[in-house]
C-alpha cells in the first residue's frame, strides 16, 4: 500500500522493533533498535492467534514520556508480508474518521457524533449519531484473527462484550436504532463471522441481539508502516458459526443470511 492510499496515518512518533513474546495479556516484549529489550503496552485483550511469532517486525508508538509506566505501545506486527494492527484503542479513531467522512454504509445520513456516552447504567456506548432520522448507537469491536480469509470474533472469553450485547438488545427492543460494528485491522479478511468456539455465551447473546433488531456492520482496513487504508465492507454471517473450521464456515457464509457487498467504498 502506497502512502497516497493512506486513509488515516499512525500517530507519531513511531519506532520499528522486533516482537519477542507476549508474557501477559497487556504486555509484549520487544527488541528495540538500540539492542535493548523492553516490555511495551499491548492494547489488545484477545488471544491474537497466529500473530505472535517471535522475530517478526513490529511498530511501536513512542509516547516520549519517561514517567509513563510503559513508554511504548504496540501498534502493528508483520506476518508473511502482511501488516496486522494490534492496537484496539485505534479502532474507535478509525471508525470515527470513517463516520466523519460518511464512509460507513447505512450511516451516511447522520451528521452529528458524540463519543463515549452513558446510555444506561453500566453501558457507555462508543458513539451516538444524530441526524434527520433521529439518533442511533454504534458500538465498535476489534477482530484480529483471520483464517483462510475469514475474520472471526471473539478469540477469547469476553464477558464485557456479552453485557454490551444485552444492552444493545434492550435499546433495540425499545425502538432505538443500534449498530454493532466489527473492525478488522488487516487486509486478508474477505468475510466475517461470530464464532462460538471461544465464548458460546457471546455467540448466544449476538444471535439474540440480531433477532431483536441490532444491526451489524463489518469493515476491514489494510495496514502498512504509514497507517491504514480506506475501509471496505465485509460480508458477514447473520448467525454465529459453531465450528472453527474455516472451510466449513465459508460454505455457511454462502448458504445463510449474508451481507454480500465487499467492495471498497
């Protein structure tokens, strides 16, 4: 991806490093250019299966704050010639920019955006959009794992995600238009599924939410050293997939309810 195709640039300053291991969920050990090894912040609670091979190139954000407990934050990792975004905190910034530029299908009519608003006790939604059609809620989730072109979520237990789905379901039942938007920070995803393999409770809550009127959007962005490419829409299954076998999942995608548009918009 050339710099001219950048949709949103990585925050600067940036540092290239080498990934060594991930000793804890929110920590990764990196080999820095000066030869030292340092623990950096990993803003990703998922398992990141397939992304954690030692010796891979990595991109770090340098806070330049010597008083910060972890000076560096892990932004992306290279795997087989593909860059994969590892910082889920950037997902909301990517989606916000896409919303601002009216690049999210179905949400172009909304002109005003509010972030991180409490809509009921215990549930602070990522975005509230308003326009001539009224208000809608948008909750953003990050999917990191892709196998055979199929992006999946979740890749670990996500009790917080289950609570969010139940809240979205309640809002949709009350007549509030509500969206769950899955963002994939890598360019090899061709479709998206919710899998019950790691968290059956989340899959059940997802199916209930969709049946109650919660609308789904799946987007992917390519990643390079400079930043992210223009978002593109992914087709997705309307029902969770039980198996982790991606060959079977691809068959299910073509034979169940599916959003078919996957063009860059």
